[in-house]
C-alpha cells in the first residue's frame, strides 16, 4: 500500500492574487496519490519573469538565480522528507504535514524545522 503512493511537487505563481508590489506569490503544490495541498513558500516573482512550464523563474539576474536555487532547495528537502517517511513505513499524504506546511515559509531553515 505504501509503495502505491506517488509524490509530485510543483511550483506555480498565483496570478489571481498579485501582491501590492505587482509581483506574484509563489506556491508549492504537493500531490501524493491524488491528494493535494498548497503552501506559500515566502517568495514572489514579477509576472514576466515566471516560466510556468519549467516551474522556475526566467532570466539571469542575481534575483532570479537565487530564487531558482531556493526552489531547488525546497524541492530537495521535500523529496528527502518523502523518502524518510517511506523508509519509516509511515503513511505519506499531504494532509499529514498540512498543519505545519500551510503556514508561510520564509527561509530554508524554517523548512528544515517544519519537517
């Protein structure tokens, strides 16, 4: 049963709720066996600098490169958490961490403490 769980993590810019500065908030969508949860990761991006197909910022400025590196760190950490739960034979579902993940994550250290 546990090995039937698939895990997918994607990032998207929420176009329907732009921030006051005009940037779009970036959310992570975690899907496990069809169940989804979304969380704000504490980052935003100008609408013209987001590539939805690649789930990352476009451009080569320092800001976009740092954002892409941060997204990779978040992806890596969530993959580690998923693998840890599988190794411990715990049921993997997005709502398991929902009470923690739904709060705003503003830096990588908070992700480490969440998980």
